[in-house]
C-alpha cells in the first residue's frame, strides 16, 4: 500500500532472488479501511516510493520488471468500493479466519484484503507472491484463499523486518513521534517475554505464557500513569493472543508438534500535552495509531 520501508524492500529482494522478473504493486485499497478508519490520512509517499524502487532496481540490476499502480476504477470497475456491512459489490470472504483477532475490531479489513489480493492475482497471475510475517493473520488468510480457490500461485512469507530496538517496521510508524515511538515497543517486549516462557521456561499453557506478556504491558501502563501529561504515553491493549498456526483459534495449551502464534495489538492514544520543540510524528501525534506484532512459537524437536 505504498509508504515503502525496509520491510517491503526485503520482500522485493527475495522475489528477485527466486524469480526472473519482479512485479511490484502499489495501491492504497479503500475496502480494507472501515468507515471511521484512517484512509484519508494514510501516508501516501509516491515520489519517495519510486525513488526507493529505482535505487533498489539498480542494486538488483533491473530485475523489477513492472510497477503496477492502478486507479480505483481499474480495481473496482463496476461499483465504487464499499466499506460498509454487508456492503454492495463483489467481495471475497474467508471465514471464520477473517472474524478472529484483527477481524473482531476491524470487521471489513480482511474482506478488503482478500478481495484486492484476488483481483491482483487475477490481473498479473504471479508464480509466487510475497508477504511479510508482521501481518500474520493476513498471510494465513491469503494462503487459505489460494488453497480454497485453487489459485496457481505460491505464497511466500518473509520474516518481519524490525528496527534496531525490535519495533516491527510498519508504514504507520510515521505517525509515532519520539515519545510514542519509545513506548510503542511495549508490544514487542510483551511478546518476547511470553516467548521466553515457552522456549526457556518450558511453559505450555495459555495462562502461563500470556501472563508474562500481560505483566509487561500492565507494568508499563503503571509506569506511564506516574508521569505528568507532558511526559506520559497512553495506550490500550486490544488483545494478546495464543492461537493455532493454521486456524488462528485460541488454544489453551500449545501442542509441541504444532507450535502456536503469539500475537497482539495495541492502540497508541493521542498525546495529552505536547512539549515545546518535541519531536512529533506525522499528524502531530494527535491521532490514535494501531500497532500489531507477532512471534511464531516453533514446534519442539525431541
């Protein structure tokens, strides 16, 4: 969806390693935004994106064959895109996967994702498609769609690209000023604590694993509450999840032969008060920013 960063470029590099030609699509898809979500303010950095792709194409010796940037009329030729429920138009729905986790808060999101991906796959008929692990639910839904609709393409999932401190790279990170950016790492720290309980601590039950994540988020919230409004950062935990890697249904105990998906979402709330000369993000840190992340708990080899 544009606003390219190093995570997107890593997908393109791998595609160039594994294929003769690379087809890059850039399209901010309106049907995956709810009626009250940030479509209008979503970062659109076309000139910067093209510059990054041109530089990368030089590195890849011309392996990027096409940049496809369609109009909305091209992608939705019959009716204008509709983000309401049940909505009018032609949609692809993958249930119950699309109603879990992110889908509980964003009920039209994965309908929009599946629909636009089906359109893109039909337009360019790729041998392989590349997605980042950060959007783990998206990757599982796309794999399910490809399997259920007998699409002749291979879905490749590439590990999450992170900043030096571990924050998952995301186009929405540009909304985070210095203060919210510093506290936003709490989600990654929470998931790492839960992972540690599984890998090193030998914990297998849901309560034992997720308790470690909740301890991190709760402690961080309490620490922020002690600060003044000019110093603190407010955030809300949407969910912390331990789920099956294929169905995304919540599990009470991790099957060591299967593993699980640790995931979570938090909403960084607008700053209550801004300090003089404070380094702010796009929009002045006055809009809420939703951050998601996940860690895969691998099967245990005996």
